[in-house]
């Protein structure tokens, strides 16, 4: 089995794990860990497909059942970038919530503002890339990664 094929099989297994998550597990530790693992596989896949022809990539993708999600050789890189934005947003949101829940000190307002800006920036970058990929590809992405949530609605 070739390197590309191995990465695609790993990706398919991780996406199946995401599908098994309950909606109540949105953005929890298990969900974040799976997204980090998927991001890592996508990074390896992105490197591996550089040496593939479009035809060989499409055949490999069709053999794993990921044809809808990965129609193009560029999609692993795009998915990797989007996952990064999601994780940045979750991290900033979590830290901001912790600051709000704790007692404020002199620097808390500044930290809170910086974290909120970081979250807004990550979400804005996410939406820019999502619009560029188109609604159909975007919907495949959010369903595959368990991101069907108000935070990531198409707008």
C-alpha cells in the first residue's frame, strides 16, 4: 500500500471516530484530540500528494470513500488550515471563558480583549477560506469533522 493510500485510510478511520462522537462532545477534549490527529494526517497527506498525479490521487481517494471530501489535491492543505482555525478559536474561547469565570485582576481586561480578538480573527480567517472553497465542499467538511454547530454555520 502506498504512502498516500495509507494516509487516506488513517484519515478515513479518524473521520469515522469523529462521526461516533455525540453532539454533546462538540469542542471537548476528545473532539479536539481527534481534530489534532486529523490535522497531522492531513499534513502528511499534503506532502505525499505532491508526488502524485491528479489521476492517481483521485483513484486513491475513490478507493477509500473520501471522494466527496477530497476531490482535489489541494483539499488536504485547505482542511488542515481550517482545522487550525477551529482549534485556535476554541482555545481562545476557552481561555476567555476562564478569565470571565475567575476574579479580574489589573491585566484581565487586556488578556480578555486579546483573546477575544484572537478568536474573532481565527473565525474570520476560517470563514474566508470556507467561502473560497464553496458551500458544497464546506458542508462536507463541517459534517465530516463534527462541526455542525452555530459557531460554523454558513453565512
